[in-house]
């Protein structure tokens, strides 16, 4: 079973890992990147715009917030995600707010948008994912 990884991305669309926290193959990463892109492209126009991406991030946040307290705690993420938990924890309070996660994810959106046209195409997401995954 796959799940979006907000801290590795993505929730989001950009970076995904298996729920087990194990390293995945490059071909699995590509297949899952294509599948999550298709789900995030809600209007089916072949691109994921900022609104679609933000909606996907929000859904991922809610999905990970198992106790529904509006914060992500280290206990609510996998070991792999926990390794990078401190990066988006801007105020260093030990948990992630929705705003902290959204700011990090939108920064990833901008980095993945290599032609800076304000939308992501599947190739940009695949390149971004591969760059974040050793050996891909």
C-alpha cells in the first residue's frame, strides 16, 4: 500500500515513498509518480496547477493527521519521513502545522516547475522525484 509522504513529498505529488518506509525501485517511483499525477490533475488537462497541487497537499496532510488535531507529530509519519521531519518544522516546536507543510510543499512545486510556467507536467514531476531518490 502506497501513501503520500509530505516530508519526502508529497503528499504530495512530487515525492512518494511506500508506507513501509522502505526504498523503492526507480521503476516503481516512476509508476507511482504517474499515478499520483493523474489523480492530482483533477480537471484532466494534462497539467497540475498550483490550486490542484495545494488541494492534494491539503488532502495528504489530513490523511496523515491520524489524531485529527491539526498538527503532524513524529508518531504520525514513517521512519523515513521522520528523518526529514525537522526541515519543515520552522518554529522547531516538534510538530508540523498545516502552514509549515504547505509552505514547504509549494516551494517544492516551484523547484519542480523547471520551466517556471506555473504548472507541472508529468515529466517535471518524474525528474524531480528521480533527483530526490538516490540511484534514479
